[in-house]
C-alpha cells in the first residue's frame, strides 16, 4: 500500500507548514489526485485518519479533488478523456497518444486555526 508512505509525507508537509504559521490546529487539507496517479482515495483517507491521531492534524477534513485523465493524440491532435482503460484516439484510432493530465498528486491548500 503506497498510500501509507505518501500520506505520511502529506502529514509531514502539513505539520511543517502549520507550525511556522502559528497554527493551533489544522482544520482541512485539499488534495488533487489524478485518475492515473495510482492512488486510491479511500486508502489515502484511511491512512490519514490513522496517522493523524495525536497530531495537530487530528480531525482535519481531507478534501480530495479527483482530476480526470486527459490524453492527447500525437497523430491528429485530438484531446480526450479516459473512461476505463487506455484506448486509441476516438477520432483517428491511432495508438500514438500522450498523457496530458491526470497523473498529479499534490497538496493544494492547508487551512489552519490560530490563537
């Protein structure tokens, strides 16, 4: 479960940024997780609940934005989404495609409470 390692990193980033800002508590974190990132939202949430116990982030709301995959055909230039599995271009049927989006995993924002 690679979600555990990445969630540990997310927690460390949140704590590292919250402390210098004078945070008493982290209220929420907003993440973007791409469809092709390989991360399972439910697993990230489970790990977050487990890892944040007893920390400044305990009880923080984890807001996850799902970013859809975007593919780009290298033959005709068509941009299209991914429904289930990798597919050829719906316009020209070329298999020469490039991933143009949907691989991201990032922290977008951290909301804190100060004294």
